[in-house]
C-alpha cells in the first residue's frame, strides 16, 4: 500500500544533522519509520535556506556555527534522502492568499509558505515539532514525530485530519 507523501518542516532538519540536539532521537526514529513504510519525504527551498541560516549562524547567536563546507555536506545528505518541491508562481500566489486570508504576520509567514507548497503540490501531511503552528491552514495535516512512533503514518494522519477552514475573509490577488 502506498503511503501519502509528507513534507518535512524546517524545525525537523536541525534534529536530523545534530545528534546532540534536543529531540534528535525522536525525529530520527520517526524518519526511520517513514522510510520503512515507503513514504516519500519532501523538502522545499525555504527549508534549506532556513536550515542554512541557523547552521551557519554563530553559536553565540543561537546557531550551530558550522562552516559553509560542513553545511553543504549536510544539505547534500538532505537532498539525497528527500525530494524537492519546487517553488513556482502558483506557490507564491497561494502564499499571498494564505497570509492575507489568515492575517498572518511575523515569523508565521514562513509557516504559510510551507502551507502554500503543501496545497499546490497536494502533499497534505507535514512532519513538525509544532503542529499548532499549522492548524490555521485547514488543508495541512500536521503530525508530530511522537505520533508516528505511537500510531504510524495512517493513524497519525487520521487523528490529525484537518478541520474545515473557517476563514471567510474575501481575498483578491
């Protein structure tokens, strides 16, 4: 049986590459389970650029302090293990619609960009450590890695099924 595709949220990536990072073991176990079920794992350009930012940022500024060469190696590993969802005009238009429709501001604009990619590419599932950040986007099914260890992909996605979008604000692009 084919598993539904799943986008990896940016907050998952540091936990893959840094064994000393909080939640590394939880994320590693979830990704191992997803791979064993044949789930296609996706990432976006935004995931990589945000990961690159934190990985190259100095430690004293809440980063990893890695060299560009080290981050390049980490990025290549992500690219080998996952599939890129390309940016497009459609992703941009959907992002614009979402940020206006949901009055998105500040750091949540990044989450809305992932939600836009999910909608345009018909992925629907998102592995994230912060499921509540995506609940406003009714088409996104956010799954915490802990859910996968308990229920697997089918069980986690059924329990986390999106609620109907209750936003009624008119949008114009």
